[in-house]
């Protein structure tokens, strides 16, 4: 809990009122109401630092409010705080939990645990984002690949009623994240691929990547759908243009597509 305390500082809203003084000219106030500019300051109450200036449509959702709902549910489900980051003097926070008791071994020295990442900001850079799934470091440059179970994004807006339902979102996210570990990963790990699966896998990638994919398939000799998924993540992270939209489109479809093939294969053998 001590890590979470770093992002639970009090935050207040202060109206950004426009005041007149003897140096102010008429042209400077044209179009403004002296009592209201339509904006407000988001301020850290503990140190007086201004975190942002937002419009009055911005809805303040504090880290304290988010954690009030998130922490009890996550902890009750076995979640442990993994990392807490506070950026730009607290204007943006990133909180990560994992579930060590839900660990799944999907290969030699290859264990995964469910993770939940909650991002919240006071400067509009992100809304309330809750990302859940399985994530792991792919290479030494810090690149992380993930299997996303749930991705909740909501803007901080007074018109956004979804922000009033944080508790049920957290619970649904935890349940869905644990579900993929219990029901989905074993299907990928325990079912063998066919030649048809390999052909369809190659077709997912652009023609110019065929040689690279073929070399990777020969080198890794995938036998299961999980092996095939690892081939795909390796090619995407090491050999594809990370700035290309097509790379991220394939990356977003890869897990669900291979999971679909694995389920079809399992059903055919049943």
C-alpha cells in the first residue's frame, strides 16, 4: 500500500476566473465573462502545484477515488502491487498489479501471470484507462508484448456517465483476466498446429515479410498454437516496422486469431 500512497495526494479544482485591473484594456476582455473563463485549474492540495488548466467540461476523477474501488477488489482476488509510477509531478499515474498465484507455465522458463494496469491523469493526456492481460518483456530495449483481456478507456468528461461505474468495471476486468489464464492459455499450449494453420499464419503478414517468417518458422519449429503465437510476436517485435500501422494491426489481431484456430482444432479432435 505504501507505493500507492505516492499517487493518493489530495487534488482540488480552482476556477480560472478572469479579474480586471487598472492595466486591463477593453479589447483584452472582449468575449470573456469577468467571473468565468470556462476553465479551471487542477491543483495538488498538498504542495500547491498546478497540474493542469482544463475546461469546465473536464470531470476530475482522483486516484484516491479509483483506488477506493480498485484496491479492495484486486487484493481480494489475489492481486499484489507490482509497480507505481507518478509522472510530471503527479499529473499522470500508472499503477500495476499482478496475480502471482495465477501463474501459468507455457514453456521452458516462460511463465506468465495476469496483470492489471490502471492509468489516470489530471492533465488530459489520458482518461481513466484500465488495461488487463498478460505482458512480458520481449527484448533488452524494453519492448513489451501483451495478450490483452480487457481495455477500458474513458475520457474525463462531465457528460461521461461511465465514469460513475468504476467498481463494476474493475470487477469485470479482474474476472475476464483470470478467465483467459484458466480457459484460453491451456488450449493454445496443449493443441498441435497443422500445415493449414501455418499457411494461414503466413498469410496474416505482408508479402515482403514472407522470407523472415519462413526463416523464423524453420528456426523455431513451432508445434503448438502457443509456439506459433511466439513466432508471430518475435517477428512483429524484431523484424517489422514498429512505426507502421499495419504492424500494430497484425499485433492486435494475432492472439485472437490464433486462439480461434486452437479452439477449432480442439473441437475437430473432440
